[in-house]
């Protein structure tokens, strides 16, 4: 046994775990570029300001990110016992998800490909 006992390995792995409250939305039907417009606007802001920004932002991605932000705030309150007044958006990013490929019929029997992109959006909060 080179690395030690199984319980010791688990203990070490759990010690390295990130304890910051977060929420993740997988397979969101919005492209990474469109989600990043909204995420760039709320990065580094306190949660009340960030909620105000996504509430009145006209983009489709802002409605998804609003739900995600509210979920992260609830996780911070219930799981970590943090107060909402001290929370701010420490990290928020969108990673590329799978792409659905569709066909659009064109003239003279040709077909153009349409790519419907997805993303995995993550919001991480922290206390000041």
C-alpha cells in the first residue's frame, strides 16, 4: 500500500475540498459567449447588487443566472451559515457544454448545419 489506507486517502481528499458556497447549472441552453456578457457584469459585486443587475438585464441568460445566484445564496445561508449581507460573487464562469447539431434545408438540395450550443454555468460566493 503505497499511498496509505483508504480512509486516510478519503480524509485527505475531503480536506482539500472547496468550502465556499456555490451553485452550478449544467446543460444550460445558452452559448458560453452569451452567458459571459451577464457573468462579467456581476463578477466581484455583492449579492444584492448582482441580483439587481440580473433582474433588470434584458438578456435570456440573465434569467438563468438569477435562479443560479439565488440558489447559491440559499446554499450559503442553509449549508454554511453565512449572512447574506456579507456575501459577494467571488467567481462566476461558463464552460462549454455539448453541442446539438441540426440541419437546415437550403436551395438545390443542400443542407446547412445549425449548432445549438450549451454551457455549464458556475457561481461561487464568499464572505467579505
